[in-house]
C-alpha cells in the first residue's frame, strides 16, 4: 500500500489577491533549493488516524501552532513517488514569524557517523498564486488549482 500524507493549505486574501502559505523543508539537502522545493505543511499518517486529524497534527508539529479556520477538502493527489497526499484548505492569517518546527535526525555529513538535528521546516512564507506556482513542488500544484476553484478567485 502506498504511503499516505495529509496537509493543510492555508490561504488569505492579501493586497495583491489570494495568497497561500507554503513551508520550506529543513535540513542540508534542501538548504540551497528554492523554486520547486516548497510544500504545504504535511506529514505521513497510518490507517489508525483520520486524514484531517493527521493534517492538523502535522501542521502543528511543523509550524509550531495549530491551524485555525474552516477546513475545506482539496481531495488527494498521487505524487510521482507513489505517495498519496490528502489536503484541506482553510482561510487564516498565520504569522510566519512564529514558525517553530519539530526536529529530525540525519547523519551529516554523509558517511561520517555523525548525527545532527535539523528542523523539518526551516521557514514559511505567504506567496501570491503566481509565486506559489513557481515555489511549490510540482506534484502538489493541483492543490493550488483546487483552492482557486473553491474560492472562486483567479
């Protein structure tokens, strides 16, 4: 069975129109990547957890506080890796200055036996739809299209 993940795509209505909140993965493998590297806050879950509950839990773990708002389903997508991502959208004005992510351990530098801790998310930002299409991992771009459908904004 394919791995499953669940996430939340927050949006707000800014001066320049609709904006979405994206997160940049932490750790040395993502440090110098920008375009095509950002993601909605998400994480894996098992069949023992409801997808929306997992999405809320993962958001809080990765961003440092619980998401708020009314959650609207954006459906699922299958990543090229085979992982299935379930997503919800919520209108909220999350303060990106408050991001405090959980940590993961990684052998770094590789093949040294040295373990280092890195944040799962090293930063987050609000982006216009046009900017978000450049920043987001390409396999997740359909969530932006689905958000536009439910908000009736282009």
